[in-house]
């Protein structure tokens, strides 16, 4: 999801293998209850276009579900800075490959940070 221009910043990508079948991992990353257990309290609903909030330490962050491909991918906008979060799951039998991609850093770093420093 990295943008193709000279000011693009690389996505943050983290991958792990979980000792659980894909359906268990999907239920943990695609339900409000599951997301609360490992990430942040929320009012998430698994529906493309659905708006929700993550309750971050700094207050509620507005989000919007962009894409759902059960049980292999979920993407959502996070906050108002142009951040995108994608969960990708790969069925490995009794295990699941899980990748989290956090993209959309160009605006906050190239625009806001640069403006704060260079003005």
C-alpha cells in the first residue's frame, strides 16, 4: 500500500505465525470483542463502509472499514491522518500466518512534521 512517489514512506509491516487455525485468528482480529482483547476497546462492526471508533489512550479515534475478505484480509482507515491498517491472514493448517500493515505515514511525517520544522 505504499505510495509511489519520491516522498513516500515505507509501510510498517510485522508478520508472525500463530499457533491457532485461521478461523480462531479471524474471530480475534475481526470482532469488537476480539480486537478489545489484544488492541483497543472499540465499537467495531465487520461491514465494509462501517464507521467505528478505537478508544486510544488519547481518546476516541475515528475509523472506517474499507475492505473485508473473510477470513484472509481486513483493512480500515484509522484516525484522520490518512493511516491505513490491514490485517492479512494465511491458512497454514493448524497455524496461521498473520501480517499487520500500517501505512499512510506520508501525510503526518512529510507534511505535518516538515511544516512544523521548516516554517
